[in-house]
């Protein structure tokens, strides 16, 4: 349950904040701690005189926890940073086409507003 809560809360709440979305400072320790607790619990079950049902439940719980931890880490550190390759159209452009976007205050900003000035465009993984 700890691993599940840590992984799900990342997508439901923590992705709203850039500092917590780009690196899961809160969720990663929770997910790892949950997986470790599941492994320790499974080890304790096998060290005692538990029946086959408890042993199967411990193995299933630990497997689910470790698997979900691995999927979470793969998503956050793998899939989230894969950038698509440029399309042939984008590779053939010599000038940036006109476009408009909203700034952090919600105002529309056009590329033509910066004509004649040096400009650095930075695109990063946003909130979705």
C-alpha cells in the first residue's frame, strides 16, 4: 500500500510542482521505503513458521511492491526524458515559424515581439 500510495500521489498531486515533478524528491523515498518494507516483511514470514498461504501472500506483496517501484523509476527516469526525433519538416527549417504561447503570467507572447533582438528559446517538459 505504501508503494502504491507513493506512486499514485506523484501523478495525482506532485506533478503540479516543477521541483517535485522533474525529480520525485518526495515520492521516490516513499516508493523505495515501501518496497523495502515489503521485502523485509516477506523475509520475516519465511523466517518464521508461517503457512503456505501467508508465504504466498508475502511473495505476491513483495513482488508487486518491487515491480511497481521499478515501473515508477522507469517512468520517471526513462520515459519522461525520451525526446522524439525531429521530423523532416523541422530539420529543413532555416527560420523559426511565427508562433504564440502563454507566459507564466498567462499573457500571450508572440515570437515577432522579439524581432531584431537576440532570443533563446527553451522548451522543457511541462505539466500534463
